């Protein structure tokens, strides 16, 4: 056998993909699609159990077992119908096709999606390995019970170790692409860890962070030099940040036009309507006004899943109006709207220095945000307090946290300002 033929048979390495949040929308899971069949009460249970896991109050195994109990009595075909309604995220097919053509082995490992569907996805994407949770059925119907290594503690790591062993491959030839902390268990078996739109834990512990399209992982993998990255904001990003910054008008509306509690109530009503519009949008129903705004302001993966950021933003402003007295509440809103908004804009435009503890954020963005947060806060408090509030707010902005900074920035900066009065 010639050396050239031998090279073709030896894989370059193993690429391991988490599925939810990387190849499929994370916040558009089967329960969202099955809302009408499940009923509102079960749907709320699913949201609640998912939230407990997200904030670290429940293990993934416990959360998943409680969620799948809501599907007792379903058939596999009924579940497949809702699974098929979830779209592949952009570039998924192209990235897997590139890897297959260039000699990589690929594996899909999911803790939240049934193995039968992961196997089908792997067939479509020509992946070499596929693992998901196992559904237990009796007489063709789901019992509500699940099992499988992938839902157990360190189960994904066990699966990856077995794949490497079967390929006679060391961890030095393994690359992992994941989005949340459930995948940290596999880090020790991968030489390169890429966080894709990662949560707070992976933002700190990944070797690289990608927050755009999935194909942006390819230059990292191939170590290609792509030249100076483009520093342009998309039309959707401009609209989004404009909406974010325009919230600075709310303290003035409260001062000169409406009572702050009435404004808070109005924000709450809008937030509820927005939540309803998002549920409608992901099931293919157009909700007047809201669906149009979302389609123009949504970025990245938000077009394919439930966009929750505006809800946290609304909550942050609403709670600031209710909890803190006007000068402090208004200043904290200014820090959120101007500081966080401009930190995002300048981080994308001129950001070069990533934080070692949060590779999704830039020092230049935080500094720019601090300047605008300070300038906004001095409309309502004296310069010293404005300086303190802006410093605290932008410190929160750059931290990797399990809770959205749209909520934490105004609450923490408002608390800091309260202590200075």
C-alpha cells in the first residue's frame, strides 16, 4: 500500500458536536412544538424544569426525566412529527460536509434528544457516530421514562472515551464544539474546545469562542489565516441595539409624562404580549407587530428559536422602576440601556482584547460602555455616584453569569447606588 493511500485512510481527527444549540435550536425544543397537544399546564412544567437546570438548581438527568414524563402516552411517530419541525441551524450541513470531505471523523452527542432522532440526523449529515437518550415504550407508547449513558453524570465523557478507544485515537486528535456546561465533562478528552454561542461556564473555559455562524469554526480547526475580520454591524444588529439604547427614554417618560408604576405595568403587558408572539412565531403563526419587530431585530440563532433576551431586558427595566426610588432606578436604567448597548456596539466594532474569564466579551467594549453609562447616569445622580454605578454595571456586563446581564446590570448597579446614598 502506498503512503498516499494510507494517508487517505487515516482520519485527521475526531470532531465532536453537541447537538442542541450547535446543530439544532436550543430554545426550540420538542415541547415548544408540541405545546398545543401537551396543554398549557404541562408546557409550564417543562419550562420550569428547564429553568431549574439552567440556573443550576437541578441536575440535567432529573430535569430531563421530569420533562419526558409529560410525554407519557405519546407514540414515537407523534414525537418525530414535532422533532421534524425543528430546523437545522445555518451552516450545519456545509460544516459536516467539509469535515467529511477532508478526512475527519464526526460524532453527534446529545443529552436531550432521543437517540432514534439523533441517529436519523447523523445519517442525513453523514456523521460517523450518534448518541442520544433512550425512550422506554410499552405497546408502542412512551411510558414517560428515559435512560441512557448520555443523561447520567459524566455520561457524555464515557461515550466520547469509548469513541476514541474504538478509533484507537488519542484526545490530542479530538476537537469539541459545544454550547453549555453539560459538556464540560468532555473537555479532558479534547485537545481543542470551541464554545459556540456558549453559556457562562464555557465562555470562560473554552479555548475559542464563536458567536456568529457555525462555519466560523472552520478557520480555527484548519488554522487558516482569514485576514482581518470584518467589523461591520448587520442591519438586524443596528435595529436591535437602537431598540436597546432607546430604553434610555423611559426615565424621562416617567419624569414628565406618566407615573413610573404605570410605565412598569405597561412594560409588563408588552412583555406578556411579546412572549405570546414568540410562542406563535416558532409554531409558524404571525403575531401582529411583534413578529415583524422580532424578524428585523433578531440576530444569530434567535430567528430559529425562542428569543428570550427582550424579556430579561423588560424585566430589568420594570424591576428598576418598582424596586428603586426614581433617581437610583432611573440611573440604573441608563446604565443598562446606554452602557450595555454601547458596550455591545463597540465590542463588535473595535474589540481586540477578550477577557480571559469571558471570551465572548471585549475590554474595549466594556470601557466604551462605561463612558456612556456614566454620561447617562449623571442625568439622575451626582458624578461620583454615576461613576460608581457605571463601574459596577460594566463589571457585571463583562462577567460570565448564568442569568442574563439585561436583568443583572440594572439590579446590581441599582443596589450599589442604593448603598452610596
